[in-house]
């Protein structure tokens, strides 16, 4: 049955007539995890439920937090099950440490261990679903979420009328992996691509990372956030010394800020560079050389992080080595309306940084059409595919 939804937006109310749908989302990442795929699943589920759809999420369930989340947002959360295959820990020293490192790498390369267990968890969880859904959305990474969905979603008895396989980063065609996937995993990718009705990717450049026979199924739907959740401060003043920040993961040779750090460590001016990251090893040696100008901080919950980033004069983006993957932090940078200094991995140019340090932001990265990242618009694109 259709219903009308009135929504105030940019000073006017848009009236939308929509058909309430029964939607199932399966994802290994969900609230309260603090990473992009968890944001994708959580924001999507909340907005779909707010729009009157009947939303069920299959994910590793935590009763302590999810019981209240269900009541607050009108969402049903079912347990995916707990992963019991643990990452091989690289511990000890000398030969023992080297052996563990090789073992962990080989198990991941050969078998996608431990992520491959997700395929079995998803398949078993979906087999328990007896009711029919209008829309099934599987969210990766890891990509075994899609493989388990393909395994459970029989053509003769589909779980939903439409299945959308949502991919944050490409798998076989990904650029941010230190080692390329072994050839036989292409059959797993082709398997889910063949069975899914649609494949969604966050940026247009990602399309060429998928096999040509399935590109006609691909639709671009970016990461989405509720802009209204971010409280923009109007009392921020410029810092006494140039203060800037980066928030995210650093990947040697892929998203590699080595040239940038080498340069700023030699700068004979005052500045403060705050780095929020979960892999501080790539920054710690530069922190020591900078005489306190580089400051390391752990990841924060997203809204807390955005509150801190608003106090910076500008923010930094370290570009991936290729164009097929784009960090979702750029959306948050755009939401808080801070100048963005975008730094290439290899081929660092110092002049834009020197300009930024003087308060000249003319070369800042412009984010085109920020409205496309509003979760309201993102959800409309998903539900349009269901029709």
C-alpha cells in the first residue's frame, strides 16, 4: 500500500509517494562498528525503516546494543552467527615471526582465510528465511557475503523479488590490495555477478574493475549519510599555528604518504598535523622526527571525529594509487565544509601544501554535487531498483 511522506529539504517540502516494501539486508558490518561498511549498512537500514519500509538486517547480533537499536529504529536484527575462524596472529620474533607472517599471508591468498567463513554463515542464515522479500541487499566487504547469498538464493525459489549486491571496493579488479587475488577466485565473483539482479558500486570509475559481461547490471550508488546528524559549529576560529588532520588507513605503496611526511619533517615552520589512524606504525617514525609537530591519535566514533575535524584549518586526503577506489572520508570532509588538500601517492607536489599553510586554499579538492551523498537520495536509488 502506498503512503505519502512529507520531507523538509532546503527550505521546501518534497512530497514523495512510495510503496512500502519488505527489505532484507545482509552484512557482516553494522552498528556499533566504526568503519565504512558498517556505516553503509546502518545508515541504509535506518533510513529505509524511517521511510516506512519493513527492514530486517542479518548481521552478527549483539543483544546489549541491538535490542535498543531495534526499538529505536523499528528494525528487526537477526543473528548472522559468530565467526570462529580467527586471524593467524603474527607474534614472537625471528624465524617464528617470519613463519607466522608467511602462514597468515598464504592462508589469505589461497583460501581467503578467515573471511571465507562468512560465506557459510550467510548461506546458513539465509536458508532460515521462510518469508518472501521484495528486496534483498547484500553488502560487502568481505565479498564472501555475496558468495553466501548466491549459494542460498536459488533461482527456483528466490529469497526476494530483486537482489542487489552492494560492493564498497572491487574484488578481483581491486587496486588497494598488496597482492592480487589468485585466478580461481574469479569464478566466485562471476558466480554472484551472474545471479544478482543489480550490482551497486560507489563511484563510476569502479565499473571497469568488474568483468565485462556483468557491467550492464552495475549502478552507481554512493555512500550515504544523514547530514543532519553532524552538528556544524559556527564558533570555529583559525588556529594560532596551521593545524590540519588526516583520518583513515594508510597502505604502503597504495595509499602511501611517505613523500608527504618526508617533506613536512624538514619544514622549518610551526604547524600541527594530527593523524587519526588504526595503523600508527606507518607514522610513528615521522612523529619522532617532527619534534612534536605530528600528533598520532586513535580512531574515534564518526560523529566525535567530525566534531574534532571541524577545529582544524584544513584536512588532508591521501589519494589511492589508482582511480577505481575512493575513500569515503571525502564525503565527511565535504559535510564539515573544510578545505581539502589532496595528496598524490608518489609524485608529491609541495606548492599546494605551502599555499594551504599560508591560508591559501585555491587548489583545494572540490567534491562535486555533495547532495548525492545524502542518505535520503541514496535510499531512493536503492528502492528504485526494487521497482
